[in-house]
């Protein structure tokens, strides 16, 4: 029984390292979700059902969701601003041709 | 119990702490930095729950077992419970700071943020 | 400091820290042989003193209720911080430029939109069950709050942004969050009004195993659940406000 626990602990260590070494943030969210799930499995093994329930809902759902919301807000602003400057430039280009 | 397994959860906790710190130091994206901070926070859960575990003990919920049986330590679990939920909202606060910094300066690399503009 | 110097300094001092840490943990009890007295003392008396079968929640909301009060106010303050940083000011004459919608929302199939309705029902039911049975089985206010908060997120993911906006941007949401945090403090102060120490369990304890048992534990658990739900939904709405309304605030 302790060997199962040791195996789960090693899996937690490896997943934590994988989360840190993933450089692309969108892929890191997936790794974070997996890490949260493995931590919940470890809490379940440690006979802590309350903490495992908390970790499943937060670490596998709420925490990746928060990161995704932040990323989507940054991306939305960037693409919306770029689209607006493109529209402005094309309008000014058209007006310049008219004057000529 | 084999001697090399006596300190396993504490070693894994120290390893996770070191990994999180390594991620923060070598980070090139602010959101990556915040996620590594979250990993750092989870290392403390492993340490505390490793201390409270008892071989052969069951969960400290007496809904279906009689109140005399051997259970694991409930005090450390109570400390962890609130911490896990509060961590998510504090990460949301740090990400709000990151979003604001990105909007003001336009760069996402921590190195570029350190130049003061006159 | 260049990157290589930073990495070298970190490896040096991080290695030193790891060595000191390994030396320090050698005195901890072996894994699986918990020896401290407090866990055994509380596990022995909690069921009889508080009529609550879930000892972890009895510790959280009764024996160490002051710590949980502090954690709940951390949550409250963090949500306040997010809202102050990211929220657009209303009623001010801020020059806001409206952008045309960025065209990348794919239309979901009707199957997904149809299945999301019973999924939301089940989520809310499960969240209420977990929240109300905190003193009997694993669960309680914090977990129930997060589970209930995922139901409107499911509505948003099924592309019903109008419904999501109506649920979460209402000022009732802010009121629920303030109510949850404030009533926890008020329950504690009411105990002071009776001449007892702060946050004493002064309500009738009831029978062990009943849903309405264990005095203030069930009440505090429900209040915490309401507060955590409102907190998560306010944070989600604050992040999504720009995208939902389609306007960018001028900085």
C-alpha cells in the first residue's frame, strides 16, 4: 500500500516539474489541470476527502479557468486594437488617394 | 517500513518548492511566472499532509464509522481546506496585476518591464 | 544582471537551501507514524461535543473559526482588488471606443447547447447538497461555493452570453458577497453579545447525523458557500466584461 503512495508522490513531483518546464502558456494550462488532478489523487490516498474535493474543483477547474480568462482578455485587447488601427490606416489611405 | 521511504513526502515537497522557484527565476512570460508561484504554494500542502498521515488510519469523518477508530490527523486537513480555495482567488488577483501591466507597457517579458520610462 | 549570472546565483543558493532543508527534515517523524497529540484529542471529542460527524469541518467552523474568518476576508479583499484593478467605471464620461466584434467565435452545435441545460441543473443541485451537508460528510462551504460558481460559467461556455451577463453583472451578486462575509463576522459578534467568547457555538446542537445539527457550523458553512460563489462569479465577470460588452475603455 505504501508503494502505491510512493508512486503517486513521484508522479506529483514529475508533473510539477513538467508544469514549470512548459514554456508556452496555453500548453501550461493543460499541464496545470493535470497537476491539479494528480494532487487530488494524492490527497485521496492520504485519507483527506475534504481537501481532495477542494483540490478537484479548484485545481482542475477554477485555477485553469482564471488563467484562461486572463489570457483571453490580453489577447482580445491586442487583436481588437490591431483591427482598429488597420481600419484607421485603410480609411486614411483612401482619403489620401482622393485628394490626389 | 523501508528506510528510504520514511521521508519521501518531505523530499517531494522540497523538490516542488525548488521547481517553482526555478520557474520564477528563469521565467520569460509573466503568466508563466504566476503559475510557477501556484506550484510553489502546492508544495506546502504535500508537506503538511505528509506529517498528518497515519498508517492504517482512515478519513476523519465519522459518518459511517464508529467514533473510536484510528483516524489520520484532522487539524492539518482543516488548515489545507481553506488554503486551496483562497489560493485560486489570490492567483486571480496576481493575474489582474499582470493584465494591467501588459496593458500599460505592452510587453509580457519580465526583463523588459524593468526599464523605467521618463 | 544577465540571465546566466542569475541562473548561476540561483543554482548556488538554491542548492544550499536544499541541503539545509534535507538536514532539517531528518528530525521529522517518519511518514505514516503521526505522533502529535492534538489530532487524537480532537478526533476523540468532536463528535460528542459538537454533534458533527465531519471533524475537519467542525475544526474549520468551530474550534478554529477565527482562522477561517481571516481566510474568508483574504478572499473578500482579493476580489475587491481584482475589481478595483480591472473594472470599467460606470457613469463617468469615459471615452469608450466601440470595436466591432472580433470574428472568432465559432458557433456550437445545438447538441451541446441542449445538453448544457441539464448539466447546469445537476451542477447546482450537487453544489447545494455539498454545501448543506458540510457538517455530516466531506464538503462544506468552500467546496460548495466553487461548484456553484461553475454553473454560470457553463452557461457562458454554451455561448449564452446574455444570460451570463444578466446573472453576474447584477448588483445582487455584490450584495450576496458582502452578506456572506459580513454575516460570518456578525455570528461571531452575536456570541459576544451573549457574554460568551467570540465565535462560540451558541445555537442548539441538535442530534448527530441530522442535517439541522451542530449549531452555528451549518449556518457558517452556508454563508461561506454564498460568499465564495459570489466571489468567483464577480472575478469571472470582471475579466470578461470587455469581451461581453464589446467596448474597450480608453486608458
